[in-house]
C-alpha cells in the first residue's frame, strides 16, 4: 500500500469545553489542545469546524468531537445545576 492509498483522517478532533458564564454564556472550542474559537451555540461549533476544513460534522461522533460538561444541547449554566 502506498502513502496515497493509505487511509487518512483529515478532520481535526474538536473538544467543546463546559459552559462559561457570560452574556450570553459560551463554550470554548479546542483543536489539538489549542483554543480555536468561542461558541455561543451549536451553529458556532459547526462554523468553527468548517473554518478548519471539516465539511460534514457529526455532532455525536466521539472520534470527531468531544463534548465536556454537557452535550450539543447544553448552552446555559442552568443545565448544569
């Protein structure tokens, strides 16, 4: 098998950190341990992923995205109480 034929994952691993207080509350998005952006909704996470070249983001695929302190539906601090 040549390098060209070998499987290659081009999608970066995204980590969405817990909700932080703010107006509105937000979550930091990391790629490779570096902050890639701030998300105030799942739409922001999708936009950050697209900026990084991820065209088809499966929000439930743990090989692509990891949600810390909640899931894709957790965007307020009240979810954590």
